[in-house]
C-alpha cells in the first residue's frame, strides 16, 4: 500500500490565506542566486523631517519586543479572521525587531540627536530608556493596507518610573500582489511611526 506525503505545517503556513492588493515597488537587495531564493528587502530611516529641539538627555534605544510570529525576517499577511501567513518569495534583511531598532536609532540621529542616543552595549549610562513593542507589522488582507503599530515608553534608567507612554500607528494603502509592493508599503508606514516616535521622545 502506498501513502501520500502530507505537506509540512510550514508549507501550509507560507501560503497567503486570501488575495492581497499591494503596491508594486521596493528596494531589492542582492541575494542568493536561483529562482527559488526569496527576494530580500530592507527598511529605511526617515530624513529631512527637521531638526529636533527639546531635551538633550541621553536616550538608550532597546530592541523592541513582539510576539513570536513577528519576531522573524518574513513578510506577514493578516486575514480578516486574524490568521497570519507568510508572503512567499520575500524576506527582510534581518529580524523585524532588530531592523526597527536600527532604523529608529538612525531616525534619531537624522534629527540631529546623534550625541544623545545610545545603543545597548555602548559604554554610556543613559538617563532614559526607550522601550518599544511591535503590535502590528503586516499587510491587512481585508483592507489591502500596510499596518504598523508600535507602543513606546520612556523609562527613567535609575528610577524605573514610566515617564510617558503612547501607542503609535500608521496605515498605508498598497496595491499589487508581490513582495516589493508589501515591502514598500510597510516601509512607508514604519517611516511615519518612526518620525512620530522621535518627535514625541525629544
């Protein structure tokens, strides 16, 4: 008697559950050769949004926390039921939390906060820590939009008290079914959130 091979749970999860409209564009990074290799995309740090005034306190930007499904290098689609799936043929240049941390630090630097922003591992004692959590970083299949939601807290390094906290979010319409479109839409949504966080935390 012969048996049929069953598809692995991973292969079932990789298939989008519903059609998604995405905008065709994006930044291609050279990857491995071969048609089956996923295309790798990066995220950008906003520039030219003006110089920031206000506090010059040294700020430590920690890596964002998130749920396991978003703590990866895959481009995520969420359907109307809340189920998550991977967009085939596309991946990020690094884990999403790591990329968001790096681009957030660079956005602070682009806003002339170069001397007052620190990374974990720097030999600096910060006055304030910026703690963030990525709630959403995906394409919403129902609306065809890129959705980014990040909570941010400013916490005193010595006291541990929460000085301020806020939820930041952005939705950017998308339009074509491909990795490049999803990557560009998510990059634009993240850029809006990063600028809002930097202005708020100044």
